[in-house]
C-alpha cells in the first residue's frame, strides 16, 4: 500500500524533526510505501532541518503556504493537494508535535491491510494533558453529543481511504472542521484505540478558547439537528420555569442563544469556493527527500 502521512505544522521545527526521526524508526518493516507531506502553515520561523534518519521513508515534501489559515484549513488544503497531485491508497493526518504517537501508525496500516477501502479513526482512550483540560474535553464531548446526537471521540489522527479523501475535498464542512466533516460523510468508520501523547517540546498550544472554538466548529457541521434540539429545549425550559422566571433561571436560555449565534457564525467558514482555490495559497514546495 501507498501511505501518505499528512503533517500540518506552524513554528515547531524541533518537534517536526524529532517526529520524522521517530516515524522512520516506527515504520521499519511496515511493508508499505510511506511518504510524508508537511503543510507549513506560513511559519514565521525556519521549518526545514537536517533529517538524519529517513531510510524507511519513501519521500518527504514540505508545502510552504503564503498565508496562515488555521489548523483545519491547513489539513483540508493538504488533503486536496494529495488527492490531486499524488498516488496513494491511504492518508494519515497527524499533528507535528508528538501528541499523535508515531508508534500507532503501524496499527492503522495493519487494520487497513485487512479491510477494503475503509477509513479508520484513532479513538482516544487516554490523554496526557492536565486534569482541567481533560475535564473540558469531556464537557466538549458531552456537549457535542447532546446537541448533535454524534459521538465524536477522535481528532485528526485517522487513516483515510482514497474514496473518503475524495468525499472530504468535495464537502464544504471540511474547510471548517475535520472531525465534524468526517463524521458527516462516513457512517461506517472503523476504529483503533489511540493514546494522546505528550508534546515533544514546549507546552500545548491548545487553549481553552481554542478548545471551545473546536467544539463549536464540530457542532456547526450538524447545525440543523442543533436548531431542532435547541427549539425543543427552549419550549420545554420555558414551560418549566414559567412560574419561577428570573435572571438566574433565564441564564441557560441566554447561553443557548449565544451558542446558536456562535455556531451560525462558524458555519459561515464553510466556503467551498475558498476550499476549491486553497492550492493557490501554496508559495513553494521543498523536496527534502
């Protein structure tokens, strides 16, 4: 099989260097042709390094973008580039900081080799962040399920078949939310257990605000379901508090309306015209190997 690892990166050269070395070590004997495509999202620092050990990697390309457009759009552009320019059977998007563990790549490949054109998700069974972040992440999953009826326990670390990649680059939601789009277009996803690793260097770049935006972006993909459930909740809640209405009891309604407003704005990011033109944002391509 021809496997392409898609790695979005922004100002994290040390982590990328270590990741590529670890990938090279972990894929030894994988019995697949494995290449790497790095999407450099207009980093302000140097990304290219001297990669010492790459004998198990077929090729390495670094796609340098003109403008930074964010993590989700970085991956979306990478999927479009790979689909249009490369020969492949599967694409494995993974973060460039070590949090998606290279030792799990073989697990994806082994399962893909046993199935026929099925996409695979890395279902999170353990995380390495602080207790506060873990609590917020659990709240994100509960909130997503409550308003969309979708259980999304995975991030970017997946193994996408060629047919799935084709669907994703023709789905406008991919330009806004990777995991939301994947859940929308594929109903029969396989899964493997995945442990969220620790960053190689420096603290996590995911802030509370970023997590909130990430959560609402996923929810916005399923906004029709959200609006129906929200309307039912509002009617039920008003009937519940009609004899005891106050500023405090009205607070859940205010928060719900703020959420609806936020996901409506995030849904505007689903721009198919921008997605179709995303490769115009490529500045140049460095062939490392």
